[in-house]
C-alpha cells in the first residue's frame, strides 16, 4: 500500500475515519499532504468520489460502502454496484458501514440487510471494515464475530466499557475522536482502552457541540491521549501509526 512510502513512521499523524470527499478541493489536497487518512464514503456516489481521491493521493486509503443513515434512500441494487467497485479497484476497506439504533432506528431492518451483505463481502474479499455502531454496540460486535471479520475499527466508541474487553480480544481497534476533549463518555474510553488497540480519527467534516471536526484536530487528540495515559507524545504517535498500518495495509 502506497502510504508506507510516505514520511517517517514517527512523524505521521493518522485519521482512521474521515469523510474526506466532503471537504473542498484545497482542503483535501492540504490534508492528504499532512496526514495518512482512511477516507470513508456514505453511499454509491461518494464511494466513487473517494476512489478518485485515493487515486490522486497515496496517503489516502479508500473505504467504500453505505452509511446506516443513508440506507433508507439507497436502492438495494447499489450493493451489487459497490461489489463491482471492489472487483475493479484497489479496495482494502468497507466503510462507513454498520448499524445505528440511536439516530435512525426507523430503518433498522434495512440497515441490517445492508450490513450483513457488506460483512459477507468483507469476508469474501478479506477487507477491513470501518464501522458505525451507535446504540447497537453489542449487535454489531456479535455480527463481526459471526462473519469472522479479522480487521475492524469501531469508530467513535461510546458504548459500555465492558464490551471493550471483547473488542480487543477479537483484535479490533477503536478510533478516538476529538470529542474526547468534551465528551466524558468517550474520554473514559481513552482511559480504559489499551494503546495497542487505539486509533485517532476526525469524522470530519462535522460540527460536534462547537468542535469543527477535521484532520487538523488529530494532533490535539494525540496530545490528550498522551496526557490521559501519562505517556510522552511520540510514544502515542508511533503506537497509533503502527496500529493504523497494521489495520489498513494487510
Ligand atoms: Zn463517519
């Protein structure tokens, strides 16, 4: 994978979950120069955009799929279209995929239909998955286990701490969002989770309670993790870089 060629390992900040296609052209170019980015998609159209961005920047790892918030508007036939994209492009990851029982519970049965199919594809093509599991933490985890998924990141985890034991036992990662600066539930995850299973993410562009989420915040996230873990910044940065590489380069 191209990103191994970029930068020195202890200088690389990584964004494991970013809706990069939503940013302006100039922001995309600027972020791709400074960060290694796993760029997630929300539907078929944005999956195509993400693949085009990844062709231009070797620091961008494309993740394609349909977001659980979008399945209500997405024809079932798009699943086959996304399978075609996997066949015809250098795709190593599906995302943003998953289930959401908190913000879009009304479409949950359709969400399950899409998520099961994506997990089947992930298994078939040996892909990593970039997962949304808001309010559906244990169901998502049991499905990842059921489909025998080997590489996964659960993004912006705010579920029960006890489930984290199971997540790391399965060898999955959790990506830490800048919200940990103000969201107590997420900050507790930073305190509880072993650095060996931790990634950083922005989920940008998104405004969370006044935080303007973008890859530019990743440095501050690393700094806060270092403070909470009582480690020096370089140790945290290097560990997270290694985790990122392990998840996305297989
Ligand atoms: Zn997202």
